[in-house]
């Protein structure tokens, strides 16, 4: 009797609201919660999950895996390239250091050669200047010797003339030979 009352009430509610149907007592509630619809809902749930699984496993996950593999490959290639560039940079730095050291050695050698050339030219110029100075000095000594010889002779001539004039001025007379001998004796020593 209690079930009849519920059924009659549900029928009366359906008639009062204008909803007619053959759902019986569950016509007024949510169909998702109706146990009569559960097998159909479970079937479509399983079909939907299988479709989602197939789409994910056949389409989406392979694409994601390919992108991840590509990224991993790119990263490993970039790391390998960075290591290669680091090695090349190290080699370039070593080559630069070697070239710099070689350049310093070469610069030192060139400077030593230039210094030796300059020293040789300087020595040659000094030797030439010494020769010229020696030649000029010899000429000067010869000229001085000539001047001395001329001066001594001039002094003798002047002394002889002066002595003859002095003897004559004093009122004496002397021959030229005696005056010459006296002047020569006095000039020698």
C-alpha cells in the first residue's frame, strides 16, 4: 500500500505538471541517477574512454613523444656543439698564445739584428771619423811644424836684424858672421 501511494503521487505529479511519459516513478528525477539508465551510461562511458585512449595513444602521445625526443636531440646536439666550440676556443687560445710568444721572439730577434746593424754602422762611422780626425790631426801637426819652423827661422832673422841694429845703435861695428853665430848660439840653448 505504501508503494501504491508513492506511485499514485508520482502519477499525480506527472499529470499536474503536464509531463507524461512511461518512465513511471523516475520520470520526475535526473535520468543520470536513474538505475534503469546505468547500463546505457556505462556502455557509453566505456566507449568514450576507449576512444579517448585510442586518440591519446595513437595521435597525441606519439606527437608529444616526438617533440620531447626532438627537444632532447636538440639539447644533446647543442651541448655537443658547445663542447666542440669550447674545444675550438681552447685550441684558438693556445694557438694565439703560441703566435704571441713566437711574435715576441721574432720581435726580439729583429730588435737584436737592428741593434747589431746600427752598432756596425756606428762603428764604421766612428772608424771613418777617427780616420778623418787622424788625417786632419796629421795635417794640423804638419802645419804647426811648418809654422814652428817658419817661426824659429823668422825669430832668427828678426833676432839677427835686431842684434845688428842694437850693435850699430850703440856705436859699435860688428860683422854679420859674428852676429849670426851669437844669435844661433843663443837660440839653441
